[in-house]
């Protein structure tokens, strides 16, 4: 069964850290660009960070620059989102998504570009 599974969400205090993982099963992430998206209640889904197949190109939305880091470990078939300096406005359900591509150094910002989505993991930042 082809699926993406997110983990690592939970409750964090403002200024705290969480590391989200996106593990693929049933397929290899080697040829997939990955995106992390989030959706807060009453808001549209927002692109948070994306990474290319090679890992050499990445994107961060302005609100998380300098605080979040995306990385990939193809040997473990997993992509990570390290979130530091968490703020209450980071509270949302976080989703990872994958799109197969032969272009190794591009990432994709539009949710419609992605073929596979995980079920999401809740991140709550509160004191």
C-alpha cells in the first residue's frame, strides 16, 4: 500500500521545538519532491516548506524562515521538518505530500502539484 505517514506532532510551548517526520511506505522517496503544508482551523491550506529530489533546493514560507528546516534521508525513506522557535500561530495540522519528478533540483509550491498526501499530524503551540 502506497502511503505517507506523518509523525512527531504534539503540544509544544512557545519557543519550543518539534521534529515532524514523513515516512513513505510502498514506494521510494528517491524520485519525489516533498512538500510540507499546514492548515489551521478556518484557514486555507498553506505551503510551509518544500524540498527537491536532490535536497539541494528548498523553500520556506516567510513566516517560518530561520525557524524551520526541511531535510530528507532517502536511505530511511523519510523527510523531516525541524521546527524551532515555535509560535502559537504555528498551530495547525501539518501534512506532507510527494510528487514524482525527473527534475532533481526543483520544488513545487502548489498543493495541486502533489500526487500523494499523508493523513496529517496536529501541532499545537500553547503555554
